[in-house]
C-alpha cells in the first residue's frame, strides 16, 4: 500500500465526539478512510464482507475505497478521528486493514501528531504530513476473509458482555472466569488464544472506558465511579487512568468539555 508522497492526496482530517444519536453511515467512500477510536468503544459493520468489528480504544480500522460500512458507539459516546486520503493504487474489491498487534498505542500517538499538524494547516508542512501518513499505513495489516467464530470466541463474547454490564461485581479476572465456569488461568489462556491480547488488559480497558463515560456524563465523585467500575479504591482508578490515558480523571473531565 506504499506510494510516493507526491502521489498521495490528503483530504478530510477531523476529530470529535460521537454518540448513540450520531450513527456512522451507512456509507461507501471512493477513497481511503482511516477511522480511529481514541476513547470509548465503537462497532463497525461491513455488510458486503459479513464482518463486524468491535473497536475498543485505542484502536481503529483502515477502510479501503469502495467498502460499504456503518457503525455506532457501544457506550454513551466515543471520541474518534477520521482521515480521508486518496492513493494511486486501486484495491481489488472491498476490504479493510487492522493495526498490527501491539502497535495500536504507538499508532494513536502518530495520529494525534497528524491531527495537530492538520489543525495548523501550514502549506510548508504538507510534505511532512504525507510522510507521517505513509508511516501510519505501515502499521496496518490487510485482513482477508473473516474467520468463522470458534466456540471459545462465542463464549468469550458472552462473558465479556456480561462483565461489562456488571463491572461493580467484577473485582478480579476470577469473577469474569466464574461467568464461564472456568479458572482464572484458563480464562487468560482462552482469551489470548482467541484474541491475541491480554485478558487483564481487556478488563482494565472496560473499566476505564466506563469511567470515561461516567466522568463526562455525570457529576459523580471519583470514589463512586471507582466502585461502579470494580475498583476497590479511588486511588487505584486514578493511577490506572493516568497511566493509560495520560491524564488524571479530573483533567479528563475538563478536557472532554470542548467535545460536548
């Protein structure tokens, strides 16, 4: 998917908040669409491919030209960005590409820089913006035909959905494992085999995503929010939030106001 920078045409680059009242599509663009979720969760469906993605921040998808898609947030809201661009190559058929394993957080940092440069919109920085976009594209891997979900994947989906709806009861991974009637170590192994990620990281992301929603949509105290998402102490939530989001919960609450 590589090309020279002079063959790359930058188009729209925007970011903001989306919610349940703002569905995504259905739409089919004649150009590439790099859709990235910075906070929250978003479901993207590709009807022609019979595929559905659940993007949990930080994550995204590179949608190829001519691919029909639609989507919606899975929580109260999500903060996302889009980058539209055109390349000389014409992909054959609809499709999409996902971030390389373990690179999502690094790609998000590059996307934030790309947004910063797009806001400045300086003509002399256009070559730099194009080089940055090409570096971003190296972090995506084209996806073939979707695999049929295994029995373990179906069980995991059901368990994680239940866990997300009852986070106040999910104190540890053992509580999630109990939903499946298996041990914590068995859950860790099943999750890594099916999704190639850490079960502990997945639970942490569920907690933080719900915390984001509560911080922005309510005036609840940090202690109350911590209890609702399964943390024993407000300090534990604050430490996890700062480490993963780069801000304290209070800073995030104020930072989110411009997107309201």
